[in-house]
């Protein structure tokens, strides 16, 4: 029984956006957060695909795109590069403006850069059971070109095999944002000629992130509960702020979904899965104010229309005063109804949740474990100095 077969080679465009600085980023920063950040950036590159590229595989720090058929034009190729470059750096800018974590990965993410290798040649597909993989000499050429003599940090390299589509070099010069330079590389399979263009001129096109106000206006205090958690403020914050772990401390919550990232930041979203339908509350975390001994932020509940203000105060090395205050817009009639029939139930819900939070945090402390979110509130160097 045959377990593998190969398709005949056909003309194929290879399009590889590669994140520069990835190796140093992963080896010298917190591995968990670096993995999350890289994954989100690779997803942004895939989402920016508008020229019918197919994803062959994710290669750690790069995406191997391909497209069978005729060569693309210079205009089509550079338009795709521009879309991906802007989306990539817009993501980094937005993350930098919204992040609260002070770990090495989160602080240095905006130092990541992007380059592109674009090649055209004959590529075959090797099918092994349900998996397919590109192979061929031209795939090796594209990968070898990722190591070249170009001194620029960010650039697009386009081989002459792609540029043969253009009648002259003038074609690409007319549509490029900067003047192309010519280069070549000698490899074990021979010489490869190419042109390359710096991406620096695209930076002014990267949009600045918008500042969003997620809070609901004109809210009044309707409920407040408080408890002392027998754990450091850093651990308590790590648990409560983790949009993926609401089930660890909130009563009746089975899981979280509809999250928009793995690292807590201003604008993190989640839905608390309670009934498993659209009635489950959808929340956005925002307005973080973080000091060494006092942390506050708000979870805005867009389903039930209220703000939950969370306050953590350090009162000892392993003691954290935790306050949950509910703010909601209520007219006099609604307030009377709430106080008579609903306030007691909500108070019991939050008090029980704080008891569950204490049990979870003290359990981690006894076992010498940390919560998996790993949000660092102070840069490591500053923390050591203090």
C-alpha cells in the first residue's frame, strides 16, 4: 500500500514573510509570552493575504506561502508586501500601547522586524497520508536566500525568476516605494540574482493605534464585596486578570471563550461560559492602574450592562485585600427591584467567588506553583533591585 506520492512539478510562486530577531527574542525572553506574540503576528500576516496565496506551513518565525500558476506582476507583489508589512507593524504598535506585562518578551516585542523572500520556480507536492509538503530545488533556493548579504533590517528580496514577468527593471521601479537595488548570491546550486527594496519608506503608512474607552457611562455603585486573599498581590492579579481562567475562581463559570489574545492587556475580551448561549456575559478588561501595592482595573460587562471595578491592595507579603464593586445605571424603580430581589443573590455570587479564589491561590502557594498567565508587573531588573 502506497503511503506517499508526489505531484509533478508546476510553476509556483513562493512568498515567505520572515520575522527578523525571532531567535534572540525567543532565547532571551520569557518563552511563553514570546510564543504568544509571535503566533499573533503570524496570524496577522496570514489575515493580510489578498492575492490568493496558500499556506504550506508555519516555520517557527515565518509563513511559507505559495501560489501555483503564472508569475504575479510587480504591482501585485509589492501591494501584497505593503499590506502585510503595515498589518504586522500596526499589530506591534497596538500591542505596545495596550500591554501591561513588563516581562522581557512584552517589552522587546516592538524590536521585531520583517523581511520577505519572493521566488518563482518549479515546485512539487509530496503527499504523505493526509499531509502535503512542498519540495523541489526552487524551495531550497527560497530558503537559502533567507541568509544573504543584505545589510538592511527590513526589506523585500525578489529573485529575477519573479521579475521576468516585468518587461524591464523600470516596471518595478515605477510601482516600488523606494529605488530597488540589485544583488546576487552564490550557493551550492549556483548563482541567484535578485533585487531588494528597503521597507523603511512604508513606516509613515503604519496607522497609530486608537485609544478606546470601553467603560459604560453614568454608572452608580450598586454592590461591593471584599475579602482578604492569602496570597501575594502578584499572584492574585495574575489569576483574576487572566481572561482564560475565569472558571478557576468565578462561581458557575465553566470556561472562557471569545478571547482576543493569550496575554492580558487593555482591551482583553472574554465570555464567561455559564449557560453556553448568547446570554452568557461578554466582558472587556480595561483601565488598568498598576502600582506596587495597589492595582485597579475594570471589567465591563456588555451583555448585562455593568462595570465591575476590581481593586487589589497589598497588606502583607502574602495577603491581598480584594474588592469587587459593581457599577450599573439604574432608575429609581430598577434600584428598588434590584435591592429587594437581586442584590442578595449577586452578593452571594461574588463572596463565593472570592472564597473560591482564595482556595485556588492558596493551593498554588502550598504546591509552590505559579498561575499560567505569567503577567509580570515590574521589569525583572527593577524587581531585583527593590
